[in-house]
C-alpha cells in the first residue's frame, strides 16, 4: 500500500534511468559469460525478462528494502488479499482469500483466508501469519523496521487463535483506503520462520504479539529486519517459502534470479514453469531484447531506445503513464539543509525546466516540471490539487541571482553539496551535471556522489545532503503518507519512507485527516493544503513524472504493463509463449 523506492533509474538521456524509488544498480552484463547474445535461446518452458537491479531481499517491507528490485519479482511469490491489477487498480485476490466491510461505525473489515492456503513447505497460512503482518504494519510491536504503518496503526489487535483462518480489522477511525488496508501482495510473510528464531510455538508467537511483547520476539524481529537479505545468494529454501504460483529457486549473483512453479499452490497453476529475471542495465535492455537474450524489457524511455525498439521485428512496444516521479530530497537530519534559507537557495538554482527539456520532452513532448508530489498529472484530480496548493510555480523558473543572495546572507557562499543517487544511471548523472552547472553559478559547490550502494547503505544512514531518486506508487492516498510523516527517530529502523527525516506537526495532522476522509471529493482540498505546506517548508523538490516504456516478444501472451508499483510482473503467472 505504500510507495516503493524504484530500485533503478528510469529514463535516459539516450536511455537514461529514472527510478521508482531507487536506483539502477545492475551488474555489468560483461561479467556474465552468457551475455551479449551468446546465451542460447530459452526453451519454451522458460520466459526471461530484464530488470536493472539485482534482487536483494525476500522481505520488501522494511525501510531499507522497500524497493521495486525486491517487490517486482515477489508479486506472484508472496500473495495476499489484494494486488495492483490492470491500470493499477486494486484487485481482490480471491485465490488467497476474501474480505468485506461489515460495519462503518466502527469501520470493520472481515477477512477469510482460503481454506486451501498453505506455504510451499506445507505449513498452513493462518492466524500466526496475520499476527506477524499486524505486528510490523501497525507499529505497535516495537523494533520492526516497517516502511509504513498507515491505516493499520489505527486498528485493534486481530482476534484470532492458533489455526484460525478468519479475522476482522476494526479501525479506531475511518480509513480512506480500507479496501487496501489488509495484507496485500508481498506483505504476508511466514510467521513460523520468524517464530523459530525465538523458539516459539505458533500459539506462543500469537500470544506474544497480542501482548506486544517485543522482548519475547526480539530475535524474530531482528531476523525480520535483516535475516531475509540476499547477499549474492538466496537464504536457505526453508526460510523463504512461497504463498503464490511461483517460488524463489536460485540467485546467480550479478546475473539472474530464477523462479519456478510452486507445486503447493492451490490456485490456477502458473502458465510457464520457469521465469528468469536477468539483471541488465537499462541502457542495454533494448539490445538484449533484440538479441533475444530476454523476451520482456522495461528500458529507460529515450528517443534513441524508442526508435530502436520500434525498428525490431516481432516486438510489441508500449508507452504509458506511470505512478512514478523523480525528485530531490533534502537531508534534514545531518546536513546544512536543515536551514530553510539554504533549501530555498538550492530550489531557486535547480534547473527543473532544463532537466525536463533535455531529458524528458524528447520522449514525452507534453511533459513539464511537476507542480505537486502526491498526485500524478494524468489523474483526474490533478488540476484541483495543483490549484489548491497555491505556490507550486514559485520555483518553476531558475533564479540564480536570488539563490546567490540567499547564500550570501546565510554566510554559506561556497557551501559543498553532495548529491547522492544510485549508479549506474545515465539520466540521473546527466541531471546532476545540469544541477552542478546551474547551482555552482549561484555559489554552491555541488559534488556528484552517485554510488552503487546508495539505496542500500548511504540513504538509510543519511550519508548525503541531497538525494536524487524516484517513488513508485499508486492512486491510494495513504500510499505516500509515510514519506512525509514525522519519524519517531531518524534512523534506518524508525523513519519509514521519510528518508530525509522531514518533520511538520501540521502536515502530520493533515495526513491523519486525509487518511480518515472517505469522500473522494473532500480529499482534494486536504491534499492541496499538504502540498502547500510541503512547498512552504521545501520538504522536497519534485522534478518530473516518469513516462513508461516496455517491449516484449510478440510470441508472448498476457503481458500487460502496469503503471503502479507492482510493475509489469504483476501477472507473470499468466505469461505464456504462444
């Protein structure tokens, strides 16, 4: 339900990368002896798609691992009560279970897990798994490094017992996105694996959660936060069971992730027995498709790569809108940008229009700098929110002289500014160079600090002054709330998606009001007020909305691009070679 860092860059200056939230750190295909066309064509029982960054964790629900590099391949490995379906819509997953609203006052939603639902190791999916989900998503059991708690933080502890397949979420207040309030795809994790870390039985684990006993769950919480991370190889198979049509099989470091059909899956079997995710940088994906090393790509949109794809025989090309936007985030925790005067000076010198003109308009001619962060330009309420925000045009044009004067008054002329982002990412590198050329004229000394471990280690520890990345989200209003809600503490385990640790009591209250507003029309003025506050505080600098581009071999059936954070893999179990 929350925004995900796009783990890679996406657009390119020729095929520069933009991120979802992330970066595009991919292995160099030249390290792979099967790359550059030498790999034999895949047999009919295997479909291979390209992704720009290596899979890193079976658990994408933590602050550090909340990224599409993890969420994308897990879409049909870890199922739940709902998923982002066609056009990014919320779709109930009736294979997993059913849910219905049974009361408006108090808001209550009853969930029933499919009686046949089991983990791929044969363990039933039931109450203990629900309790693990509630423990980390509610924030009421301390220690879990949850990326988001919105909505669930206002629910009572589910009343279910050992082996129970039914539970009800009862909210303390209305919740606008209740339809996606329960565990969705990639959110339900195996509680028996976590409980094992503390030597707890299923019954004892459930009791410990109900008592919010973080001490009794200490080892399990530690494992939840870090134990599922894949450093070059997958964890033991017993630690990563599946609840979907596919299960994780093998990770070849720097090369590929292999998924195979789950023989314990109780729903419609996967159409293709094996899916392979090849790690290929965005600017090399079109060539990989041309060589048929892969059959599906989502490269960085750029004029040259679009032309290349359109020239390929036997390939379908799709250009579409995406719920993904590029932005600059300030480090409010440990950088000079805690001073608003310096944030304003930087915002005045960032060449937003120039970045759009050079990097985005060649692919999306109607593109313009983003005026708001929380609503995409293609959404029906975009104009209303922009109008309500009031101050979005202030930084549309550069003001080098104004930026220079602000720096002088602050006594910070010559201030060094480290911009961090995930590499390799040609488009982001180009954007940073445009910022350097512009802001150095205003008296800053901007330094390109792009790195391959930016999302993994630099961002979580606030090792930057300004971060350049993208959020990949959806139409849910609660999806971006954690990005701007004040963190309890500014550390990797406590700040949720608020990486820069921005804090505003007024914005916190507005977000709570928004999350409780079920009437869609009544949401727009609140969102507009939030945006006005974010501009007044200069919490972040939005840059542009990402255009989407995907292409696939025309012999493939049922490939459907998705604008939401689930990406093109949302229905991979339906992919089939004709």
